[in-house]
């Protein structure tokens, strides 16, 4: 018996794991996919524009990441509106849904090439509805049953139905995935069906493309984008990263960084940017760095999928070099902060008394009128 069990375990170990590419497992808790796309909720408000009878629009919450087990899942709540009459005098049902743009933000149509894949799988909990795949200027769909508990749904590409008759599906130009729910008029009531005015929720997790092995990221390198490339995109050349100016309305304040992923054909190219000190330098998720205040900061690019793989780039922000302010004083006291420029001049009521005037005057340890690096006091007047 022991020999049989050992043989069974050995055979199971020889079975290769199913090849899959994660679009989003939601475990990082944000509403962005592993390719830079975004999760959004959708409703029928736009479809009702121009209708003969608008009725009451459906209401949806923003997609948020709710706790699920040890991770998170995309979650949206909704209340369906009423039916409405279109311009063609047809009665249309209310609908709501969740859309995931795979590799672009809302309104973007950046396609992803998943050639060689066999299908898609995901966890789903929600009413009966349809799963749609955005594909170029058309879409393909698959009817999904309603589930009160979470169910794994696996869809093979050959099981998709084209929204436009005569269109064939190929997974090399996918832009989005959508989960749409609405009342059904097919006279075949099913579990978790909806009626107009009903409220409910949709939960989605672990969206994966099947049949493809991902190419892992092994290294990141951060460097400034070349001035030639910036010029091609009609952007100003990079400032000196060792003397980054404090950002203003002036052109040329932005340092543009790029994260090079190795190998170049790695599946997950997306990185997340951060600054070690936001009071010195800020960075957005496109790698654009702006000086905030004098000092040094480290900019980090980290792989979104492989969080242990990162690269850094050091910047130094120089103090503001504004023209010095001139202060005239008899016996008043002024304060100057490090990094500020100012010149102090002592005057007296008339020239005849200047030789008898003394006072406390703040001067600079650096050349006169230069930004203050440290403070010192002298007890003689400066004329």
C-alpha cells in the first residue's frame, strides 16, 4: 500500500501545472490590473440619453477591493432602474456591470496579445448575466449563470458568441473584459435572476488567461529618458538630476525616468514608482519626477507582479535661487530660513551718525546674497 501511495504521489508530481497568465488576482488591494488597466463600474445612464421615456437610471457603486480570504476581490453594489423606451419605440431592460480595461485606463483601447491562449477563468458571484470580451471594434460574449456563492467559471475561446454575426475570435487583440447583469426575458427563470428595481452585488476575482506560460521579470534598471526621445515627443530636455529645480510653472522642471525590464519580452512589464521623501521629490506612475524642496531623495521602480524586484535612482533638489530681498533696518530683527536669499543693509537717520551706529546684522557664511546655507551673527553694522 505504501509503495502504491508513493507511486501515486510521484505521478501527480509529474503532472505539469496549468499554464496561466494572471490579469489580476486583486491581492494587492488596488483597482489596477497587472498590466496597468483599471476596474470600473458601468450602468445604463448613457444608453437612456435620447430615449423617448428615460425611466429611472440604475445606480452603481464604484468598484472597490473587498477582503476575500487572505486577499481581495473586485466588488460592486447596484440597484437596477426601470425599463425605458428607446427612440425606436422598443422597451429596453435596465442593466449594470463591471468592466476591466486590461492594459489601459477608462476609455483606453490598448489591445493585449494573448495569442496561443485557450480561454479564461475567474471567480464570480452575482446574478445571471453575460461575460463580454472587448475585441477591436466589436465584442464577444458568453452567458453565465447566477451564483450566490463564489464559483470558478472557465470559458474556452471557441465557446464565445460574436456580438456581430460572422466575426471570428482570435485572442491577439483583447482590450477589456466586462460582466453585465440585467433582467432576462427568455421565459426560463434561473437562480439569482433579476427584475427591474432589484438590488444586488457582483464579485469577481482571480482573472486568468489559460494556456500560456508567463515570462518572468528578472531585473529592472532605472535611467533618464534620453533627450532625443523627449524631443521626439515635444517634451523639454531633462534637468540635471543632481541639481533638480524646485518645480514651478517654468518649462524644463520635470525629470523623466524610464524603468527597463529584463528580459525585454517579460510578460509583466508594469512597475510602480515611489519616492523615499515626498517633501524633497515626487514621482507619478509614469516616472515623472518633480522637485518639491531642497534635499536628496531616492526614486524606486518596483515590479507590480514581482515585488522583490526593484531598481533605484538618486536625485538631489537644489534650493530656490530667487533674487535676494533687500531689507533696510535701524533696530528691527529679521529671520532668514536656510535656502532663502536676502541681503541686510543697516542705515541711520543721516550720514553723520553712521559712524556712531552699531547693531546686530545677520550675514551669510556663503557668498553675499547667495541662498543661506547656515546662519551667523556679527556685531558690527554693514553700510
